[in-house]
C-alpha cells in the first residue's frame, strides 16, 4: 500500500487518484439525471394509455413508492461505504461474493438492451428533422459515431463527464422550459381526451413509469472518484430526485392545459407537441434535446457500468487487465474500450425497450441492494453512517417493501409478454440462472478461493 493511500486512510478520507479531478454535487446531480431520466422522453406511452390526469397522479405516486426509497437506500450505503464499485461492494460485503457477483451480472446483462437503446434513439430523433441524414446506412454510421464520442468523453475522466453533463442537461431542458411557458397560451387545440381516474390503468402506467424512474444507484460505482462522498451522495441523490420529478410533471401539466388529445401521443410525441404548440422551431429544438438526452444517458451510464469490470477483476472473476487505469484521469480505460466494443456490436440489433426484462433484471438488482441495507444494519451496527435511513432496522426493512411490491406487480402484470415467440419472463429467468452458472464457472477457471470480505478501515465507526 502506498504512503499516499496510508495517509488517506489515516485521515479518514477516500484515496485520491493522482491528477484526477473529482466529481462534486452539481455534476453528480446532472449525471444522475441522465442515468435516470435523460429528459421527459419515454412518458408518451403513459399519456397515451392513461390520459393527462392519471399520468400526473402516476408521476407523483411512483417516486413515493420507488424513487425516494431507493434514493434513501443509496444515500446510506454510498456514504457508509464510499468505494469504487458501489452496489457490487455493498451486496458482496453484506451477503457474500456469490450475491455480489449476481448484483453485477444482473446490471451488466440488463445493460445490453439499455445501451443499445440510446444510439437508436439518437438516430431516430435526428431523423425527425433531417431524415436524409439517417437514410440507409448513414443512420448506422451516425449511431456508431455517437458511441465513439461518448467513449472519448468517458476516457477524459469523471470531471469532464460531470461538467459535460451539467451543460447537456441545461441544453436539454431549455426547450421544455419554453414549452411550459408557451403552452398555457394555447388552450383550445383539441378535445381534452380526459380519462376518468376510475377507469385509468394506474398500475399499468406505474409499471411503465418505473422504467423512467430507474437508475438511482448507478452513480455509486464511481465513489472513489467523488469529492467528499460522505456528504456529496446524499445531496446529489435528493437533488436529482427533485429535478426528475419537476422535469416530468411540469411539461405534462402544461400540455394537458392545451387540450391536445392524449390518445394521439406516440413515441417521439414531444416533437409533435412542440411543433403544434410553438411551431417548427420548438419541434426541432425538442428533437435536438432528444438527441442530447440520448448522448447524455449513454455517456453517464457508460461511466457507471465500466467501473464494474475493474472491481470484478480485483476479486479474480475477470482478467487483471481490467484493473488498468489511466495515470492522468484514473479512468479504467481497458474496461471502457471492451464494454464499448460489446455495446457497439449489440447496437445494430436494434433492441426494443422490453418492459418486463428491464424491470425484472434492474428491479431485482435494486432489491438485492435493499436487502444489503438490512443485512449491514444487522451485521455491522457500528458502521459509520453519515446518512442513516430513519427508524432503525425496521425503517430499513419498511422502505424496501414498496419497491418489492412494484417488482412483484410487474412480474404478475407482464408475465405473458413476448420477445418474438419467446416469453420475456422465461428469458429473464434464464438470464438469472446463467448468473449463478457463470459464478461457479469463474471460480473454477480462476481457482479463486472464497473471498473473505474485510471491512474497510475508513468505514468503521471509531470506538
């Protein structure tokens, strides 16, 4: 262990990466916003299926049942164990190496569909105002170019990612601010199309909204690259929660006042709404904002996911080459490049967003984190917790119940959905089973002994 690292541990602070700028609160809020939302895009299905009034209710209920409990859980664990690898470290420390492996496997398996989505969205929004640019193979080339841009952005380091996310989020939200300002002056654009709350499919809408409110834990994987994580994570989590809720509610409420028929909303509906309410210029601005949202989300999620191979390699599950980092920025550049090649190979397959796969794989990984929260309360009661979920161990259990209920509801509601001729639930179960097989195989190939997880000295409460 280096003298620098020893000094950091004795001081009770995190290890510094030489020459690397660390991420602070505002950039973390912006990066988390892109990991979770990337703008109000994706709400169109909820409006179309349930109407404006029910959509507003859903956008208020879902954060209470899903986002706020998750942000509380992440705040406690990220400030108590501010280590690179985030949720993998939490689950491994609380429930052992096998479950820590499953946490990472579920996240990376889910990233296949997740990361293939954003280049396709980027090209689709570009095609809304410049269809000639994406005709034929041009769209495919532009999608690969977007992936290359995000890769270069990531290799520049977390500071560049954070500052870029702030600028992108401002540019992304400005057209929606203009929409909110202009919409109240156009209140007779068509029949209201209101759906009675009594007849609205609230559960169906909430399950769609869950996808739009997922990702609060993703920024935990870069804890070693965050300035004063014991303070920063809690502020960033709740700041991002507020930003997501406001950026979802205000545009929908503003458009609801115009009287536009919600049943006419389709994917990309914000562009059509902008064109109707504010003219072609606003429509183009919202299309460009959709492109920025795709770039910001892909870049931010790349930053999160590419930290996982490094910590897995340290534990012997992947080749040691994944632990290599840039001396200048501290970025795990080998992991970034390998993950980029994998996601770029999946991009042309044009994966669609499959609700049950996303909700089940991501939801189950989040549930493991809630169980880790409870397990650590029991196993390590003296762990220093700068932020603590109120109510003791009982409170830690209670905040995990709403996400558990929503995940079960997602399973029951969507158990018969298909991907082609295959049942999505069966695919998800196969992915889960594969995680345990791969864990056993990796242990056999590497000859790794069972990991003995020792508490980090800097996360133990002093006597």
